[in-house]
C-alpha cells in the first residue's frame, strides 16, 4: 500500500482589493480564490528570486582577474542560498 506524506502549512486570512476585471478573470478560472492567489504569489516570488540570482551571476560574469577569484569564494554560497530560497 503506498504511503503519502501530507504537509499542512499554517494559513492566515488577509484582505485584498482587486480590480473588478481581474476578480472576474480569477473567478472564471478558479473555484478557490485563496488557492489561486496563493499560487500566483508563490510564482511571483520565485520569479523575483530567479531574477535576483540571474543578476548576481551576470554581475559575477563582469568581474575579471583577482576580482573574479575573490567573488568565486562567495559566489558558491550565494548561489546555494538562492537555491534554498527557491526550494523553500
């Protein structure tokens, strides 16, 4: 018999104001507003984290010589931290 891991995350009720058209689209595509908004915010946060990571790597790419060697030491830790945030 397969075993399943169920994780319950604490939730908190908040109030949001949305434009009427956005709310109509949301209702047309989802029967659960809270789940849809939560998923959208999670995706938005992941997108921001990836953009920050890409910018950090682009900045590292611009370094040369001794600066690059120095940045390499902290770059691995920075990348690991960013990936941890993505997986959290």
